């Protein structure tokens, strides 16, 4: 399987690339910074410099051509302002999805966020509200496309080692989840096309990743 990951230098993306490499898949990681090529290579992926904020849909489609699956794991990240929440978390996601459509890459997994309804809560702050609005808009855009999409909403991301045990459901109480386990779930979702058309929330739990994904696919 050939997989293209947008946001290829992100912590989850690097973990996913390593898992895909272990099972013999070809991985391409889209990155903004040429200095990150070596890090992406160390994880088992080929880094391609393509800034989705400034690239055209055709630019992205050219990289996606011939792939079996696409994963949107990009984000403006901590410290970015309201404008980049929109240009990355919404607009880049939509551009990547449109590029996948043009390239004929039907399987599409997009990382989103939990508690998007909190965007209207004044307590969350205007930057985080903009992030939540952007993620919600990116979800809406993807759902309207002719793709075999799955949206994954992880809880609070942690760097502790993964447990391999999760709660994966259409609705879950917001809680923590290690990035290792998010990557493991992404890998399982890519291998299970019957999860297409689902929006899933992910936190730590007591069900093995393979079993959690299989239960949703049955």
C-alpha cells in the first residue's frame, strides 16, 4: 500500500510512518521544511517538500497520484494564530481532500479533534475557538466529498508509551490518549475500509486496537 501523509513531520505522522514501514508499505510524508527530510526518512517515509498553504490543488494531486490512501495529519500547531488555524486546519485539509479526489485516491483518513461544540464557549479563548471552528469546517468539507473518508477525533494527546488499549466510538467522554495509540488506530483504520463514512472519537480504554476497529466495522 502507498500512503501519503500530510503533515509528515508531526508526532503522530512519524509514528504512523514507522508502523506502515514495518508492514512493508510505501509512505510519503508531505513537509513544509526541507530540514525535516532526514527525520521523516528515519521514520521510514520519503519526505516531499510541499507547503499545502501555498501549493495548488494540482501540486498536491501530482504527489497523491498512484497512492492507495491519504492521511491528513497536519495542523498549525501550538503558538500559531487565528489566521493559520484557518489556512492549515481548514483550508489545507480541504485542499488535500480535493487533491485526493482529482488523483483518484478514495481512502482518506483525517485527524480532527474532540469537543468541537466548545467553539462557542467564551472560556476557551479566541485562538482555540478558531481552531475548533476550523476543524469543524474541515470535517464538513470532507463529508461532502466523494471519498471513502473516516474522521478520527483523538482526545488530549500524550507522549507516554501507548498501551494498545483504547475506546473508539462515535461518542466518547473527552480524556487522554497517547500518540502511539492514535497512530495504531490510524493504521488499523487504513486497513479496514468498512469504517468509511464514520466520524470516530478516540481516548484510552480497555479494548485492543484491532478489536475496537473490528467492532466498528462489523
